[in-house]
C-alpha cells in the first residue's frame, strides 16, 4: 500500500474526530503510508464544501454514493446518524471499500446483520468506532488481567453516565425517536459493552430494567411523547462465569463522560473512570496488609501506544488521540496485521446483547444473549 485514499461521510462531532485521526495518524506513528483525504460527503453541498476545506479533503459532495464510486478511495469513514449506518456501510463494502463506521451498527438487528453479511461477502476490513477500548490504560488493564495480577475475576460493575438529556426543559430531538434505537442501552451502553468484550469476552445473559425520567418533551407542535429510555440498569452474567452490573444514564446531572469500571478478582481490584482517562487504580491483596490500599497509576510511555504521542509520563492523552490509535489499528488490519478493535463480528455480538436487554425489559425476565 503506497497511499491510502480516504472518504468521509458526515462531518459533525465524530466526522471531525475521524478527520483529525486520518490527518494525524502518520505523524503520530510514522509507519503508515501517505494518507490522501480524497472526498467528504455531507447532507448539503455547502456544508460538504465548507467542511472539506476545513478538514483538508480534496473534493466535496452532497451525494455519498458518488463518493463510493471514486476508485481512488480505499477506505470510508461513516460518521452519520445511526439510522444511515446500514445502507452506507453495505454500499461501501459492496463497492470494495474498507469501512470505519461509528457505533452502534444500526437501530434494527436485521440491518446490523446485513452489515456483517456485506463485510463477510466483501472480505474487506470493517470496524466500529468503539474508541474507549483503545486507551493505553485499558490496554494495560487487559494485560494485568491476562497476567492474573488480580486473580480470576468474579464480579464487575460498569456505570456510564452523562447529562446531555438531564434538562427536563430541553426540546424533543431525533435522539428521542424510536427509529434511532432504544435510548441509553444502544446509543450509549454499547460503549461499556465494548469494554466488557475487550477485557472479559462475551455476555451470556442479561436482566434489564429501563426508565424514562421525562416521558414528554416540547416539540415544534406541542408536547411529544419521548419514545426511548434514558436510564437503564442491567444485571449481567458473563460467558466466563463472572456476575456483573451495568448502570446507564443520559440524565445524570454533573456526569460528563463517566464510564466507571470496577473489576473485582480473587487477589485484588482494578478501578478505571473515563472522566480520568489517563489513570487507573490498582489494589493488590497480595501486598503486606500494612501497606495495602489503592494506588493510582498515571499512564506513561511504557503503556503502549502512549509513547507514540508523548515521550513524557503523566502528560496525558485525550479523546481524539484514542481515535488516532483506532485509525492505526484499522490501517494495520488493512495490511493483514492483527489489531485490537471491535469489528463487525464483535459488533454484532454487542448488538445481540442490546437486543437481549430490550427483550428482557419487555418480558421482565432474564434473557440469554444468543437465544
Ligand atoms: N465513538 C464515540 O465516542 C461517539 C460519540 C458520539 C457519537 N458517536 C456516533 O457517531 C455518529 C454520528 O454522531 P455525531 O454526534 O457525530 O452526529 P452529528 O449530528 O454531529 O453529525 C452527523 C453528520 O452526518 C451528516 N449527515 C446526516 N445525514 C447525512 C446524509 N444523508 N449524507 C451525508 N451526511 C449526512 C450531518 O449533516 C452531520 O454532519 C452516531 O452514530 C453516533 O452514535 C460516537
């Protein structure tokens, strides 16, 4: 691969994060081919042209299908709202492109399956934007677990909280429509599920409760019923036998980007919170009781790939850096190297877990994920 031609569909929050990643990945890693930002597509010509100029893309279009027809494009970033992911990813894979699609796969399970089928048919690389698994702190926690530092894990707790839906007076928006999914469990709970998948493997069984703190919101023509659930609490049984609890809220005032993970093993515990993404806490019950206690470990160059960004310990990486790492994983996979990602196969297992949660809530009982 001498050059990688990139197409980007969508130029909002995540579109910008992908553009920054594609622009920075060669400077950060040095071992990847030249990246050519070929074409940016968005919903209107004006927006596409403006964002293409800001992000450094050579051309712009309001027709994402025209972008897919460009033979110079090898890989397509899809950063549009969830309801577009399936049609865009399937078309991109059928056009012979590699795909980097934002999470989750799709609001409907059958559409997610169509995405996976298209990937299998094409043989191309297709990964999802589960950036939090790329954090060097998370990678190191995985190493600690693999090495048995805290012994076999018997219980985990993950809480994900933000407050972007906390204002009861905020107007009705697309995220409140059922066409865009269930609410907290898929818009949001899929991130903790990506961490569980990366650190422990699959979820076997779930028992889910969901809630709507604000059942109606002001729409253009008066009060509208909120069709999704902003809060969820889920009991988990992992495939490795550990029990777990996942708690999700998009209406948690004061929480900005919390993904708090607690891992309890036979010989110790590990704590991590995405709001403090450059550190984790370790408790080793194997140490002398007189000095036992949680220690805070700051990430540093020996927590790869932190060293690619900064040579000094404790200086810290940020959200967009995780996207650069994710981008590098994708390029490696395109070259046939192994990588730590959530690909469409793993993504489908996450989607099935979400579907099992929704069913558990409706039927008010434990549901097996692959049943
Ligand atoms: N990985 C993460 O941490 C993370 C964080 C936020 C959002 N997301 C995901 O990213 C995706 C996008 O979310 P966002 O917050 O960036 O949304 P956004 O609204 O900021 O951006 C969406 C973009 O898609 C464009 N778009 C809409 N319809 C289009 C069409 N038909 N053709 C081309 N472009 C079109 C919009 O104009 C906009 O530029 C969602 O799937 C969301 O779940 C992921």
